[in-house]
C-alpha cells in the first residue's frame, strides 16, 4: 500500500468510527428523551414537550435538512414563524418524516403586519399551506403590537373550529399579559419570552403561574452573548455532572418548568441539547445560577419606542 492509499484508508476508517460514535450518541439521546421527556399541560388541556427545536435564523435552503435531523434525534416539537421565512422547509421535513403527525407538536407565529381580524386569517392560511398541515398545534402572536384583540378573535375562532389546538403569545410583558388574560374568553396557553441565566424572569414566571400560562423561553443560551458558554459558574457545574454549559442551561430551565426550544444547525449539538434528562441540578447549583441574573435583556426592551417603530417596519411587506 502506498502512502496516498494509506492516508485515504485511514481517513475513511476514522470517518466511519466518528459516524458510528455519532450514531450511538444519537440513539442514546433518542431513547433517553423518549423515555424521560417531560410534557407541560397547557391551560386548554393540550400537552407540549418541554424540550423542542427552534429554527430561528436558519436559512430556508438549510432548514429542511436541519428539521429532518432534529426529528431523527428525537425532537417532536418544532418552532418556526411567518417572519423566519422558512416554513416551507419545515413543512417538507414534516412530510418526509416517518413520525406520525399526531406525535409532532408544530408551532408557528403571526407577524405584526398581519395582526388584525382579517389579515390574521389570511396569514394563518398562508402558513398552513407552506407547512402542508391540516391543523396546527400552537399559533402565537409574535410581537405585542397592532390590533391584538382583533387577531385574537380570529385565532380563537380557528381554535374552536379545531384548526389550531392551542393559541398563545410571544414577547408579552406581564402587564400586557394580565390585561389579555382578563379581557379575553380564551386565555393564552403560552407566552414565549427571552429567558437565560443572565435574564431569568423570576417575577414574570410568578405572574404566568398565577394566570395558568405556560412559560416558553426563546434564546435560552442568549445566542452566546456575554461569553455565556465560558461562564465559570456554569462550566464548574457542568464539570460536576460531565455536562456542557448548554446542557446545564437547558436542565436549569426544564427544572423551572420552562419550555425550551434551542436552535442549532449541527446534528451533534442537537444530540447534546437533547441529552439533558439523565441528571438533575442540586439546590446549591440552582442558587449559584440564580446569582447570575442581572435582570437585563441581551437583546432589547419591547417597550422601547424606537424598537417598537423598528419592529413595526421590519418585514412590513
């Protein structure tokens, strides 16, 4: 065997070993998740997996492959949105999946420019066509602006017709949420808001619990800002359990009964994020993580007038 053949054969063998190792980890994560997956019972009686897969900022040409891999790993809850422009790829992945439709929990969201009584129905129909679905598990108002009550009337009607299982909101501050719960026949089942170790939303969770609204977290890793993945407190806790910082963060939220939808385009990270049901953080761990909360968003304040103007102009067409 010459040197080139040796290198090629060695590379192929190494690739096979790596592939076999990844496959084993995937099966382990899938079996663990299937056996230990926790579900949150929503206020309308529907159940939602506490751990799902988010597709925010995944390119339309990449999202089908990513969702197919996520489903193969064991994820059954998939979160997308009208404003992500990747619903079609998500829908194709669902169509290609061997998993029964009733075993999947699909979420999409209504963008600001369509938040009114008539446009919300058109937007919903467009999303359903892209997703290729007969019914939706969860439909969220994406941002707390425009004609919220008009859109909610349409969404409530769609829920009563069985076209949507559950309806909810996203990025609602506590005052807006309470007003919405008091003044609507159907309360939101979910509020999807920013939450991570540096912005823990402890007081907001108390309000959500009081009104029976499930807490769902977006950006559970804060998109890595403030060097979150190298935080010494989180790293030390992870080392104790043989887990990564990402796994510690997801486990911390799950133990707080917060629904999490981490996003990644790498299959090995999907497996890592799904492997969080085989350990439990101690009270001391939770106390240490609680001390990291500086109560400030890593992104922006939804009450900031300039951000409100910017969001209302974003994707306006």
